[in-house]
């Protein structure tokens, strides 16, 4: 597993695996986010789904979730 400098915590750690996002976003996550922060996001994701009662088969809910993920991981700064 490659080491990366994490955009969120600033530590040099192994990159996130088990990233289910594809395309450019998936590539960005894998190359910018460490496995620790990714695990934290996965915990947070579950809480957000429960809090907002999201249905991830709904595209609007999925894009809401993607936005939350970018905020959480600090990917908005990266553009
Ligand atoms: Zn990190």
C-alpha cells in the first residue's frame, strides 16, 4: 500500500483502501486521504445516514452525502 500525505490530518500514512467511489473523485480520495481518516469518515457516514434518514438509492441523497464527505475530508479546499 502506498503512503501518502493526508490532506485532512497532514500525516504521512498508508492511503485509504476500500474506497467505493469511482472516477476522478475515487482517485482523489485514494491519493489524498489516509486510511485512518477514511475509517473516521465511514463511521461518520453511518451517523449522517441515520441523522438525515438518507436513502442512498436516491441520487439527490447520494450527492448530499458526497458533499458531506468532501467537507469532512477537506477535499473542497483541493478543488
Ligand atoms: Zn488522515
